[in-house]
C-alpha cells in the first residue's frame, strides 16, 4: 500500500482521515456510508484537516475495535479489510470498505430510516426517503423507471407521440412496448412502467411534476441579474431540443479577426452542450420531488444539473474513464434506439474531447447535495479549431508569412491544386488563412497565413 500517495490526496467520496478511533459514531457512519455509496478508505492516525501523521500507539487494539464496530454496529453486517501499515516510526490503521450488495446499510443504534448514510463529497449525509428507496432498489437490481404504475392502463400512454418518435425504427405494437419495458405485465393485463409515463404519459406532469427542465440566462458570472428564463414542460425528447434552442440563443459568441475578416467563435462546444443535456435527462432521479433539471447560463460557464447523485458504486473518476451505469434503464434504452445516445459510457469522453478541440477547459463534474452537476467553461480569447492532416500541412507551410497561389502551395506539398483549393477554402472560412485578391475569380489571388505580415 502506497501510504505517501494516500496522504497526498484530499478527503473525498472514497477517502477519509481520522486522528484516532476514540469516537465510534463518526467511524460507523463513514463505514456504512462507504458501503452504501462507492466504497472507500478510512485512514486512522492522520489529522483530517492538515493530513499530518499522528500515528497510532496501539494499532492492534484499534484494529480489533474497527472489526467489532463493523460486526456489531452496522446492519447488514459488513466485512472491511483492516490493515496495520508501518509508517516511519509509527503505524497507521487503514480500513478498506467495498460497495455493498445488500444496501441500505445503516447504523443499528439509529435504525434504518434515521441511520442510513451516503457519501457526498467528503461528508456523510443522512439518506432522504428518496435515496433510501433508491438504495433498496439497487439491492433488488431494479431501476425507478422500471417499476410498474399499478392502477394505470395502456391508455395512459400517448401512443401517437410514441409512434412519431419511433417512426422508421419500430411499429411500436404491444410486443414492442413489452420488449422496451414501456409496458409491464400485471397478472393478465399490462400496465405502463414509470419510464413509459415519464417519456410518453398523457398526464406525465401530474404523475411527475418535476420531470421538466428549468433554464435561466444570467448576465455576468453570478446569479444576481436574471436576463432570461424558460420552463420546458414538453416530453423529454422534445425537451432536449427546446433546451438546446434556448442555449443557442442565450450563449455569447466570441470573435476573432483575421485580416479584414471577422470569424464568430462558439464559446462552448455544441457537442459538449448536447451531451450534457442528454445525460442530465437520462440520468435524472425522477423519484425526487422539488428537483427539476436545471440549466444556468453565465458569461463564463454553463451549469447543467440533474437531481440524483451518481448511481451507487460509481465515482467521478470512474465516469471520466468511461465507466457507465444507468440509473434509468428504460429511458436509456429508448434514447439509444432513437440515436440520442451513441454508446454507453462515451458521453463524458465526447464532452471532454469537444471542449479540448475548441480550446476550452475540460468540463467539471460535481456531486452537490443530492444533485449531479456538469459545468462547461467558456473558451477564452481566439481559438484555433482542430485541423485535418492536409489542412495542418497547408497551415504549417504558410507559417513563413509568404503569400502563395493555390498552384504554388500544391507544388510545395505534392498535391493536386483541386485538393489544396478545397482545404484552403476551409482555412479561409475559419479565419486561419487570408485571401488576397480582387475576388474569387481573380486569377492572381494569393493566400497568406492570418496574423503574419
């Protein structure tokens, strides 16, 4: 075990430091919260604020105390790994807890409802009734959107809307509805699932009043000055398009000058915006009340926030590596069939790559209270767009500042004038190459790299 690496890290979702094991309450809450969420490591013998090593005088006694707490104070019982790690002239006790399969885990002395905790950032939070229910569903391997809406019939679904969405992909007869889990069997009859009502319910908002997107545009970088807002109450598929349209008219556009030309630059990568909005709709916890999806546009960033922490067992580091776990399997499958999701686990990567191509900082991912937030940061200043191999060769050739004709560039690079012309036009459009001549038909027109004299 690399103790130096542990000590160099900060407390967070999967790491906590304790000076000693004298107080059992915080330790039990941490162990149970780790089990409920994504697992974690508790290091005893380190000051939690300064990360200064204090060490343990009686490591064997602390080891036994931890094992007793895990066995007696938490239900269902957990089995952490406890290791005594020598460090310099002292020792630490390192407790490793794995995500449990029998959630919810709770502090026995507080009871199931009051004693269930989850890990949010570097703190242990008492689980709300909605999170408690989600923990129980996780243990049963059932998603909220898979639960049948007992008491409703197939008539609660707007099948005309559903068929328009699936036009050209499925006929959407009863067999399709069952295959997609939009309908579930209840004895001899079929009832719509929660996911079906969220997607295509005739009275969707009566059943799920927070299945909406709330958008706001703020002037500046704080929430002090509200410039525009929109409440999107359409079905989730249309809601994505409505939200994207709002973003399109609300986001500031940058400008780059290349010679006499002006080139508008997107301040946020369109691909990243769409991915973030789609992900928010797919992964939202629709069981939470009072928590719609929220999108806030500022001059320097866009915040996309959906109700619900990451699915239990996942960390932010894992989703950035492409690990994926769907909270809403029915909604996710429908979005996949409709082409709104390309490949499981690839959305975060596409967001990051799109920001990188634009020259913007990478997205920021956070769990805040009971919500998950993606922040996209504006690209600052003049940005260079990603170039193809041929365009890059032309751009590099022109770095000497000389003016050249299409034929001269083609001769230098060993390409046909027609191929070179195609790429030059794109470079001119991007503002990276300046065209000098009396017009597009001027036989003497030449090209020079923008910004060079």
